[in-house]
């Protein structure tokens, strides 16, 4: 408890909540779905939309070129990479898809992934396997429920085409050992794609330390940016091996009747038409997060989540479902005899936001644990212990009314 109080006093929670208008309206524990935007992000998006309204979309983009380019600078600082290794795209799924479908798979190529892999990613593996004859192999979990490093090392004794791992699964709080996986990938000279959709913004992410070649992330979750914004990191020496699955006049240049050239940087994965106001908002959100310090954010988020898990474990009929040796701000649980969707709606009626993870979101993991669905409560630094108290009180009320 002593460490938690220290974290509370070292973080200016009053400022964080003043700058987050939504805190006055709801208790938002769905930050792994879409977080509440801070005022500066809201204003940056509104200001650009006003500019588009008054002078036209293309003209407004020309006027705001400095703000647009700032987003690349902010993203490169966030991930510790060069700005030319960043692409800004519509969302994390599009970022991940654009780079995954750029990899030239052939029959027998091995794709190594995790038990807790997200549905959108696994569907892409299945499609590529069907079309090319590539093979999908799932790395077993270790005793903590995260990717087993020893099993992965054994699997890498044979050639593999790609290691593709979700850093933080959508349906729980575990943090997979991304940097340790990166070391194994480097030793085996295997390309490494990290889905950091749920980790960027709630903890420091350093692509040099992690050692990934490719990384996808979203704006709307823990970065607190607008929906419809995403990031892709592509290590410079991986670029020449990857041709995007589709190109346009932004990603490439038509130089002769029968020839085109592709951009030499990561923006080959972008397209011409984009949500400019959102892109500016993303840069503002990244800058705002960096201003708080990602390590301080991680400490506060982890402390709040640990307190929530502690409270839930004391409640009858409640089972915390989080796996992992290292845990983050996502807290998943089930209540005996009560459907997670029912709990979500009852809490929403009390202006408390949570989400539900369904069986087919992470089919392999949910099937192995015989979980049809679960409640997901995800905290952020602007949440408070008082909000956790209210959440627990309302959940206890639901359980007392519904349990036999």
C-alpha cells in the first residue's frame, strides 16, 4: 500500500481530470477499447475541422503541414525510432494488415504466433496460409500463461519466416515478454512483428530495446487520440523486403508508362486520402502522453489495476481471469452465473463503462480456458480509487440482486 500512495501523490491526478471533460460524465473503465480524449486533443481536431470548413480540405492541409509533420516527430520519439520509419494510417488493424500482407510468403514458410493472438491477426494468418501454403504454428504458453520463451527457442531451431505476437492480449492483463522474444528473433534472423495495440500509451515502448522489425499501434486506446488513427513502425532495413499489398500515388510515383517507384520510407504503407484532423489529434495526444512521462503512466496504471484486482478477488462469485507474470491496466473477470454482457449493460446504466471480450476475439485462449466471454475493465491514469470504490459497490449490487 505504501508504494501505491507514493504513486498517487507523485501524479497530478487533479490536472489530469480537469483536462479530461469526460471524467465529469462517466467512470470510464474501457480505456482498452477507446479512452477519453483530453481537451487539447479535442481542440486540435476541432480547430482543423473548422479550418477545413472555412477554406477547404486540401488548402487546410497545406496550411497545417507543420502540425501534420509534427505527428511523425512525436511518434518517432514515442517509439524511439527515426521519423522515416513511421507510417500514420487509419487504425491499428490497417497498420498491421498493410505490413503483414507485404511479407512474401511461400509454401512451407512458418508463421509463429501466440495462444492469445487476436482474431483479426489470426484470420489473416489463415487467409495467407490458404493462399500460399504457409504454415501457422502456435507457441505454447509458459506456466504464467504468456508466450513460453523456451518453447519458442526450440521452435526456432528450424527456419521460420515470421514471429508475430500480440504484446498485450485484448482479453486480459498479461504483458508478453516482447524484448526477450526480440532477442530470440534476432539470433534466429527471423522477422518479428509486434501488435502493440493495447500497450502503446500505457507503458514505455522502445522498438530498439524490444528488437522488433515491425510494430502496429492505435491512437484511440491508451494514447487517448481520436478514433480512426493508427501507427505503423517499419525498421529501415526491413523496408526493402516489403512491398505493400496496394499502392497509390502517395505510396508510389508513376514515372513512366510501364513503371512506378515506391517511396523509400515507411510512408509507402500510407495512402493519399487520410483523416487529417485525426492525424493532427494523434500527434497532440502522443505529445500529451510524453508530457506525463510513460514510465509514470505505467506505474500509476499498474497500481490502479492491482488495486482493482485485489478488490475483485475478495468478492464472492467473482473470478479474476488475468494471466501473466507481468500485468498491466487491463483487468478481466467473470461472475458465476451472470452473463458478462448483462453486467456491462447494468454498469452502463450507472454511467460506468466496461467492455466484454467474446470467445472468438481470442479463440485459442478462450477455448483452452473454457471461457465463453468475460468482463474487461481497463484503467488509465485519470481514474481514481474513488471510482474503483464505486465500481465495486455497483458490481456487488448487481451480484446480490442476480445471484441465487
